[in-house]
C-alpha cells in the first residue's frame, strides 16, 4: 500500500500506516486489490480496454485472449487453447 495523498510525512515516504483491522473491511480494499491485479496482468503483456477497465486482451496474429474481471471472479475467453495455456 502507498500513503494517501495529503498524508505524506516528510522523510518517511516509504512507510505506511499500520492497520487496526482487516483490509477487507476498508473502503479502499477493492481499489488496492484491483491496482495490484492490474499491475500483474500488464506484466503479462495484456492490454487494458479503454471502454471497460475490467476487460483485458492479448492478441497474437489471429489468436486472442480476453480476460474479464467480475467482482471476485475471472473469465478467460480464447480462440486458441495453446495460447491460453502458455499464458
């Protein structure tokens, strides 16, 4: 996690606050989960859809993979099983 804007302490930018309760009960939990998920997906060369952020795609010639994120589930759609298993 990163420190929130406006709450940075000079000289302690690398430190974060200790949580007193589970992150899953914090309003920012879903945002933090999505940001981490998105970083990982982009590292696998998936491109984010500009219309809907929950759809990522990877195209290789005529082969494609769509990764669709919905609440707490992920749906993979592909026209080539080898490409799907390779990624």
